[in-house]
C-alpha cells in the first residue's frame, strides 16, 4: 500500500515552509459574537450598517486540499454553487440563461493609451 502525503507550503520570499498532513489537518475554535458590517459614509450599496451575530465555529488552520474536499463531497453529497446554478429566488433580476450551473473567470484588462 502506498500512502501519499499532502502538504501545505508557503510561497513567500521567506524560507519555504511545508506542513505535514497531520499539521495541515489541525483546526481552530473561533468564539462567536456580534459584529457590525456595512458602511454609511461611502457607497449606497454598503448601507445601512447592520449588526450580525455569529455562533461559535471551528475552522481549518490551513487551506483545504483537493483531496480533503473530495473526501468531504463523497461523505456528504455536497453540491457546489457552480454545480447547482443560481436560484431564481435569490437572484430574480438575473435572466435564466445566466443562472445556469457553471463558473466565471474575471479578467482585468488594462488599456494604455
């Protein structure tokens, strides 16, 4: 039996740091609480400032690998938003042909004149 190890590595200018699979599978408890989001001073679509409450949760300390995500999907049957498409209820102003399953790539193009 061959066991492949996945690692999480840093690509910064500092020395390369790779984590073992055991280190990469660590999680962190985050205490919930109330927070304000939005902004009243600038853009209209950021108004009004609202208060939201988040319950305590647990999050991975590193990014999720493709292998980990596949194991999660296999275990739960999870279907991503890209596979489901957008719902008419949540996005009533988007024409049906643009709510189909798929994905988008945004490309920033700078034109120098």
